[in-house]
């Protein structure tokens, strides 16, 4: 198939390379012509994946119109807070009958509190939308490390097309009919990964981190169900699966942010150190906090992380307040 990957960061680049190995005609689009030209010359992404050489059949482009018109599958691989602008730029060339959308962005828009599928519908109307998520760091996918993900769509036929396009012996793809749950799992796990990093930075140990992850799963499921996701989805690849890998991996930018915070750095200092990289959990914490308040869902972990990130609350005080909450039952 003719596939366009829209976004030249680490994840977009890894997926483009992966799809190219699956014998598709793949164009990797990026918004900066100079950087695209550099990648075209070197068949590498020196900023995000410096040690990897891309498939020699990949095409590199900064021409959005040409890229979209010639493609059948459009993979949205920009950070979530940039997706709206991309969709607005795509709209004149988008064909809702021809194009299949595959969302890789994991976040909730800050100002509107909308999921990516809701933004797509607002700008492009009803579409052949799907979302792909799961425990899948770009740095390992591009090295053919066995990886398992899920693609979700309300249209089974679209899910099947995407599943077939992406699957190979080192990249297994399951199907789900719950795009809402898969989107929310992928977005919320970034929040809890920041919290897990705080625990690491404070050197609190295994007991504390295991407790945090377990209660994060409960909180994610509670909030996700209230927002329209299926409870079972949060026990799957885009929920527990992605949560585990993001909370423990050395590749996780979200965990890195939390670790630095737990070590005494300010958020401003941490984001400066990230340079061009994006930690989705920082903005999604704000969105999740506002959503939980809006629909009156108890979210103590999100609340404390929000206070640490945006109200300069001391992480130790956050831990103390979580541990001293009124005793209650484990299962709601």
C-alpha cells in the first residue's frame, strides 16, 4: 500500500522504517524541509534515532499536499498537541472515502480536553479512523525486538486493513473495537509514567513503585470507564501493557521527567534538558486533572502529580498526602 507517516520524530521514523520493511511504499513527512533534506541524504534521523539506517526504499518529503494525495493510509505521528494544526493543513487534500487514518499520538488536547479521534471528527468529519497503541518503544521496534500492540477502530474492516499492513513476525497486532479506551490508555499511562519516575528519583524502592503502578491501573480504569472506554481495555496492551513499559524503561521520556523532578530539579530545568523531545505526560497531566474534576471522578495520583508539576508542591509532600488518605476498600 501507499502509506504516509506524518511526523519525523523517533516513533514516526521507526514506524515508517517498519512499514517499509513490510514492502509498502512509505513516505516519511516532516514539517522542516532542511531536516527532511538531511534525512534524505543520510537515510537516518540523527536527532532522534542516530544509530539507525533507514530502509533504502523510504521516501522523505516536506510537501504535505503531494504526500497525502498519493497515499491510502495516513499515519498521524506528531505529538498530540500538534495534531490539530496538522489536520487543519491536511483538510483540503483529505478524501474520507479513500484515506485510512492511523493515530499514533498519545495525549489529550489541553484547551479542549478532546481525544485525538474527537479532533479528527471535528476537523475532517466522519472518517476511517483507527488508533494504534501498546508497549512499543521506537528504539526497540526499529531493532526488530518482538513487540505486540493493538489497533482499535469502530469499523472492523478498517481495523483489519491496518492490522494486515502493520503485522509481521516481530510486530504482532491485535484488533479492538474500543478506540476510546485504547486512546485513553495510551494517553493516561504517560501521566503515571511521570509519577513512576518521581518514585525512582526519590529512590523509594520496589514496594513504592509496585504500589503506585497498581493504584494507577485502578485510577486509569475508573477515569477511563467514566470517559467512555471499556474496562477490559485498560487491562490490555494499551493500558497495563503500555503502563509497564513506560514506567520502567530507560527509553521513556515521561519516566525521565519524573525521575528528574524526584531528584530535585524543577519542571523548567527538566524540559530544557529534553531539548527537542516531547514528554506527552506533562501536558496530559493537566488535561487529565481537568477532565477528572469536570466529571467528578476521584483521581488522587493525577491530583498530586498535577500539584508537583504545576503548583511546585514538594514530591515528598505529595507522597505523604497520598499515603495518609482516609482508609478505604481496594475494589470499588
